[in-house]
C-alpha cells in the first residue's frame, strides 16, 4: 500500500495548520519524514563532497563558499517542509509532534517515535522514553 493511500493525503491537506498529534499519528507520518530527511541529507552530502574537492584543488574561495550556501539552503528547505507538515524542528535531526502537553520527539535515524519532551525542554539532552502503554497505542495494540 502506498503512503498516500493510508491516510497521509488527509493529513497533507491540512498543510501549514497547527495541529495536535497522537503517538499513532506521529508514527504514521514517519515514512514521509524519513524521505524528506533522506533527500536533503543526500544533497548536503553532495555539496560537502564538492566543497572538499574544491578545497583540495585550491579552487577559488567563491566556489567553496557556494557549497556552504547550498548546505544552508538544503537545511532551510528541509525544515520548511517539516514545518509545513505541522512539526516543530529543533536542529540536529530532531523534530517534535505537538501533543498538547509537549512534543513527541523523533530524531532522524530512529525507527519509531518513542520519546517525549516538554515545550520548554531541549530535546538534545532531556528527552524521556515513553511508557510502554503509549508505545502500544502507537502500534494500535490498545
């Protein structure tokens, strides 16, 4: 079943609107989020490889600086896409799904959403693993 046949279309229609997520909603969106991250990571890797090449060949500084601008553009485009899906971006691959009490927290590279942090909490250091009953809800077990 394609991602767009499993409820994502309904979610994407509400683009740019703030919303609250259940843990189940958050995990359902992960395929889209992972594709967004993968696309931009690939483009950033290309820009950095180009930059390393330009540095090693003593290319003009403007060529090297253009690679920095490409990386910056990719980071901004990635964050913009995630924000349009109703997510909060925190940098370093962290995104938050607002649940009305704080954020369900996901970091790029994780398999599922398994963490939580408050609105005023830095997810880089203060995420809390969700209790099993919430993770069961995410799997549709309850």
